[in-house]
């Protein structure tokens, strides 16, 4: 099974460019998780007869959103972090209710759960750092562990953090930048401590592998980027994960797709 994830930064834009169609034709994912769709399903014109489509769009139009396209039907889907966990961690701040932004979509399949996630950005001046690290990260991890009690979990998407210094091109310049604060990195440490695997690092421990590039200063062509998109899996799936990849040549968004193959 080939599982892919891509922050498309606007699904209508990536369709209009022809990039999504080209990507699906070339890679033929069995499951495709999308983030930052910025649209409701009825606003999107694309013919995908081989796929079942599941959407979780933000209440606010043209913002955030996740989706899962799958060649086999999901047993069930669950949108957002469950209310009891959301209430426990108070997932609202002055910017709004993160649990109304379409950031999490879980789909249950025979062997595991697949979750598409678009983690809140802590913002340029770290205005949302507290919500991100003290509320969202803890709530999301608790939810993943709750799902894992039922069957193994694969969660994938834009986690908006570079975990270690090899996950961004210029770590020395960015230690208090959003996406590379100690607090955000500790949130990823907690994911690992809870028994989840950063699948790409099972196969590749080199620097220079990035999934997002700023639009400034020709950063993508110079590969001055960040690895902030991940496929994370329950440790019990380790022997079934046969490969993991970053598809940096795929254009259409400021992010590129990431993928794993599962036996």
C-alpha cells in the first residue's frame, strides 16, 4: 500500500495548475492525505473515479482544511479532535477555535487508522505558541494514543515543526523562529516518547531533505528549506513499513508530498 501526504496550499489552485492530476497519475497513491485544502468538497471540480473522498473543511471559508482520498472505502471517518479532549485542553484562543478549522480527519481501515493533520502554526511573533504547545500538541497526541488503543495509527501531514537541526537548512539562524522553538521541538519529542515513529528517519538520517520552502530568495531552487511534513506511525507497524520518501520534485505548492509504502 502506498500512502502519500501533501499540503497543497489550496486544492483549487493545485488543480488549476494541473499539478494534482499529474501527481495522482504518476504516483497512483492508494491513500492520499491532503492538508490546507482551503475549500469545501462542493467547491472543487476534479474527477477521481478510483477514489473515495473524505473531507473536513474549516468553518471559515478558504482556510485550512484536510481531506483523505482512498482507493478502498474507509470503515468510518471522524472529523476533528473529539469534544471531550478538545474541552479538556481548551483549543481556543483569540485567533479562534482550532477545532473548527478542519485540521484533523481520521479514517479507519481494516488494519489501522489513517489521520490527516494540519497542525496550527505558532505564528511569526509566536503569538500562538502557547496554544500550539500547551494545548494543541497535547490534545492531538492524546487523541492519537486513544485511537491506538483500537488499532495501529498512521498520522501524516504538516506538523509545522522541524524536529532536529538536520531538518532545516539554517538551524543556527532559527532557534527562536516559529517552527523551531524548543517548545515545538519538545512536542515532537513527546510523540517519539509515546511510541510513534518518524518513518522517514527510519531510512534516511541525512540533512538536506526538506518538504517546505519559503517563496523568498529562490529558496526552493537553492534547497534552503525545512522538513515539517511527516508520516508518523505506531511502533507496531515498524516491520510493515518498507520505504519512506520525500518527493521534492513535485511542484504545485510550497510544500512537497511525502510518502511511505506499507506491506
